[in-house]
């Protein structure tokens, strides 16, 4: 299975040497080959599960503890704000 390591590196914002590209291509191909091998197994009689320990998530309501800033106090240090909200620069996708 041929892996486009250059594209994966670019999407991951990594700079790789030619030796690293070759090494990672071999490693990724090996991993994907193993996944393909797993895909050949018959799992039709196995019920899907996210975990097998029987643990249950324990949640609680958020509680105010200690001193907290009001919205107005938090916005006092904002470089830019609009309509009582922090205003941040737009994120731009530079991967393409």
C-alpha cells in the first residue's frame, strides 16, 4: 500500500528529510497493512462496544469554587471584543 508521506507531513505541519519520509512510508504501510488484515476477520457475531470494563462515566454539575471573574472583569483585559465577547482572528487553513 503506497502512502503519500509528503501530504501527511504537510497536514501534520512536519518537515521531514528524505530518509525520514522513506522510513515513515514503510512504517505507515506496515500499520495500514495490519489494519487491512484485521478487516478480513468475521466480526458479524460480535456486538460493537466502546469499552469492555463496565465502567460508567461519573459526572457532576459545574460548581463555582473560589473567586471567579464576572464577564465584564474578564473582558477588561481583552485585546479586542465585540458584543461582550472576546474577538479573535479568523483561523485560516494553510494546508492546501
